[in-house]
């Protein structure tokens, strides 16, 4: 789609983004005799069903051959979803998606070329590192890690084992985010000095009594490297259905919206700021935290990050959800428009919300010339990953860029907890002369789980 036509679509009277139909290219898997990439799905919950599986099933270049989950009901549902799709698509094709209750067994299957990891946040880095060691190509949902240390280990494991790694920051494959970043990088709003990111917090929740662990759920392994705590349904995920899970609001398993949606927006903002492989030099944040109830992640907050190139980035739920670039000659605002990844997204698609706008409409239609900066173009995050599995090139959201975007989330969360301005060295990935803050760049891991307990992990530190 030509850029001028795209601008017309997203900034017209309705302001609704018109997404193009994606026609995937046929590619060949490394080990697949059927000339398809054989994929295993790790985690069969809300995001897997509504996003990762939903998108990847549509590509003829791939065949999802296995599923894994610690909840036997979700595991069976995942198999049914995949089998039903392929049977409907080709009634003569034999379909029998293999089920695993331990992803390690899946990784040992040499017929599987790649994995998609759609697990809770505390189960992101470890299976991704182990998949890299097993030489499986990887699509990993964000956030890429829960600590800076985990993220560093992941980067090294991916690069050492030369696997194709894509982060699920799909805003990079939404045309309006690329266009906004290109316009900013090419000076259409003059010198960029300020970025404002709209990002909400999470609500507090009720107290919840201990409940018996369902006999179909491996809760002990689900807790993984985090401490043993009593089971209760709203700590984990719904026993029935696929509504928004409670673990998203537990610091034990994540950091709340600062990592949940923060990696999306910080990643997109860095694209326009030209800071994808670095980070801020200072971070300061104030946040409200629940005073009662089971859920304990941050609510309303305001964060300020300063960069060495003179840009200041403010993040708060008080701003409209999206990214506003401000220069000395104008501004550009970009958001998802009416796109949602799942029906239970915390921010609903806005009716008639323009995906791209500017202080002067002429900014959006200005031509990016051949000798100017042109950014990586992708029409679909999963499709781009599949294409790169064939080409062995880096996809649009490679591991280093994912780690850096996630790092901004994590150090912002640390600043929320310490309630003071912190100086950050993005080259060393350490706080400057601050032992207390640096102690929060990693956290204890309950054996036998955790990235530090992977065999041979010392070589990735």
C-alpha cells in the first residue's frame, strides 16, 4: 500500500485504520519434509488463542504440530483449535497435533523447527533461552524478561546459537508506527525534544482465600522460579474461559502495565528517537500501589526518562494511549487506532480514533526521498518471523532491540519502587553508584527453575 493512500485511510473522517490483507510467502523449514516450518506452541492461553495461533495458522508456510500447557484443559483446547482449523482447511489432511505437559520434551523433538512462547511473563526468558540452546527459532511474547540479568542472558543465548528470534512487539508491523518514526527520524517535525507516552495502570483487586489446586493444573511448575504461594484462581488464570488473567496484576509474575504494554510503546518510541540499542541516562517515577487486596502492581503513575541525545520521555496514564513526538517545528501522534490483540485488552479500541495525526496534515504526506532514512518494513509480525526463518536474517524485532525496550520498562519499575531519581549507564547496563538500585537488576530464583539454573547458563552471563 502506498504511504499517501495509507495516510488517507487512517486520517479520514472515520479515522479508522484499514489493515491490508496479508498473503504469506511459501518458505521451507530446516527439518520439515513437508516443506513447511514445523512449530510448537508453548502456552495455550488468551494471547496464544486470540493472537499468536490466530495469526500464524493463516500462513501456508507454517504448520503448527505441537502444543504445550500446564493446564490440561487449555492444552486440550489448544489441540482442538489447531486440529479443527487444519481439518476445515483441508478435510483430506491427517491432523493430530501432539500435546506436551512439559516444554522440555517438546524442545527435544527434532521434527520441530521453531516455537512460539505465549506463557505468563515469569515464564518468558527461561524457555526462550532453552529453545535457543536447542536451536529452535523463537517467537516470544513481550516482555522479554522480568529482570535486566535475564534479558542479558537471553541476548547472549540467541546470538551464540544463531537462531531467528522475534519479539511480539507487533506495533513494528503496523504501518502507522513505521511512518511516524520515519517522519520524525527525517526531521519533519524539526529537532525532536520531547516524547509523551500514554500508558494506563492497573486497578487493585479483592482479597482471595486459598483454594484447592485443580487436579488438571501443574501449579507448582507454573510458579516456576518465583516463590511458593497458595493457589487461588484470581492469582493465576480463570479455570473456565480465557478472560484477562490475574497474574498480570501480580508483581511476583510481572510488573503490571509498565511491562505489559510498556514494551510495545517504549519499543515504538525508540524507533523514532533513534535509541533502539541504548537507553536513558536517568529515570524517575512516581506511582500509586494498592494498599489492600491480592493484586499489587502499580496503578496510576508518571515517569520521566532523560536521554543522552537531549530527548526527554514522559510516560503516564494521563496522556492519550499512544506516542506523541514533539519537535521544534510540530508534533506527530501515533496509536493503534481500532486494533486490539485480544477481546480483553486493557485499553479498548477507540471508535473513530485516528491511528496517525500531526500538528499540520502536510507533515504526514511529505515524501520520504530515496536518500533519506527508510526503516525496516514488515506487514505482519508473525509473517516476518516466518520469512526470516527461511532467509536467516534478523526480523523486525530482534533480541537486542527487544531487550533494550524491556530494560526501559524494568528500570522504570525500579524507580517506582525506590521513589527517587536514578542515574543509568546504558552501556554497562548498571545504575551509577547505586548499590540498592543495582540489587534489583536480578532477583532470587527458586530451584530447579529459573535462567540461572539452566545447564551451562554461566557461559551466557
